[in-house]
């Protein structure tokens, strides 16, 4: 670790409590990059990254206007700053929100992703080790978590790394997150990119990392052309693109072609089929499947409102997507971001991504001409 102290630079090792290691290295004078290795203590955990850095490295982030937070994982990430603020930005308020979404996607509920006999891409040995975690992927997507978010720096405010799958078979997972603080950014290039999305399914998903689209090849070429060493790539659906959304997650076929579309067609009915065990008094509920789910969701909704002292407006917006078509859900996620870094700690590629991460385009209906358009913006940090 390289840590600036008193105007000089020293090599120094710092041990974080609770099995977290810190690697901090100054990038000239600006920006400043911090890399955290995290070992969660539970399957679901809210970890205040800002506080951990402050406790162990002091106020190293205070002089910067903005801070980018990047997760390398598909079941652990960050809420956008505005979303976290609306939900209270504290464990007391965020905990019931995520637990509500988790109850919509309960664990061990027979997801296709978790049926290892169907996972032809895995060896028999890998099937034994592969986590049963479709619920965590769906919670990540459904709760609006992101791999990469940028916050206006408020040094004393918490910033939560949201862990949804931290322990599997009593084994604590190894997690990595990168924090990049900077003062200024400039847009160096902007381009409209066409993505062909023809298919036979109304609800469908497309892996934007697939070489057939050529998107990442073009991104790398633009990074070369404009010489961006540290920055951000923003990928956004054009305003006219309807019934579609973007996320960064694992593009596993059964998860994306079976579990996710099933959840998006009718979230309430999906909740009922997967989470029947959640009902406390099934004999007292009307017999129709949707009525079962509605009854149970109202109970979850009221529990969440009781724990959130900010009024019902935010909760009403979240709850409304569960009784309307999927485009209401997808409309909440119109863009994703990718960190660009040339530091050794973030891996060999300039576009920083975890092993299983892919930008994914999800659509609720086919566009008329079989093409979706993305606005791709390159920003250089200064």
C-alpha cells in the first residue's frame, strides 16, 4: 500500500477489522484510488465503505468533490446516491427495504438458475461448488443496485456496499470494491450505438459484452483514441427507447431467459408462486393466486412503511411496480456505468469489471425495427 503522510510517500500495511484489507495508492495528485478486499460476516450485510476508509486512512477523501464506487460482483453493489437518500441512507431504513425485496425473491424457491442439472456450462465439480443464489441476483436487479455509482462527496455520510450473498455453505465470500475520488471530469467523446435485438420473446435480454455486438471492441478503440487512463463510460438508453432497461449482472442463460422474464411478467403472481411459505394465515386469504400475493405484499408494504420515517411517497413508487407491467420496473434503470482505470489493483483491463459481470439490455417488448439505440459517453477524470 502507498499512503501519503506528511508530504512524503511511505510503504505501510494497515489491517482493517472484520477481515477487510485496504490498498490505497495516490494517482499523481488527483484522482485518488482506494481498493478494498472485503470478507462479509453474513449473507446479507450493509457495509459502510466510507466509514471503513475514514477509520483506517483518515480524511484522505475529504479534498475531493466526487467519489466513484465500483463493485466487482453481481450479488453485491451500491444504490445510487439519490435513491439511498430517499430511503433514509442509514441501516435502519435501508435494511427493511432490502429485506422486503428479498421476500419477493425468497431463497431456495426452485429457480431455474439454481437447478444445477440444467447448467450445461458447468463441470460436475463446478456444480458442487456453484452457489445457489438466483434470489440474490434477482434482488440485486429488482432493488436497483448498480456495479458503479458516482456520489457527490459528503465525507461524513455513509456509503453502503450492499452484500446479498456473502456466505455460502458457511464459507465467507471474497469481495473487492474500488473507490476513486476526483475533483473534475470532462466529456471527451459521445457516440450513438445501435444494438440489434431481434428475437422471438416479448421479454428478452441481451448480453452487451457478447462479441457479436462488437460494443466492447469499440469501447476499447475509443479509449485508445482519446487516451483515457482514468474515467467512466456511461451507457444510457436513448429517451425514445421504451419498454427497456439496463443492468450489470451475470448473463447466465437460465437466469436471464427464464427466471428474470418470469418475474417481470407479473411480479405479484411470481412472488406468490415462489414465496408461498411467506404467508402466515393462508386460510384467511381469498383463493385466487393474485389475491394471495396482493394480501402478502400489503403486509410487507406496511411493515416497510412502519420502518421508514420519510412518508409513503418513495415506498408508493417502489410498490407500484409490483402491480403493473414490467416496463415500470425497467424504467427505473435506464443507464449503467463502467469504471476506466489503468492501475494494477483493478486488473489487467482498462474497463474494470468482475469475472461474471456483463452489461445487459432487458426489454419488455420488441422494438419495431429490431434495433435499440444506446448513448455512450466517455468521461476523463482530472
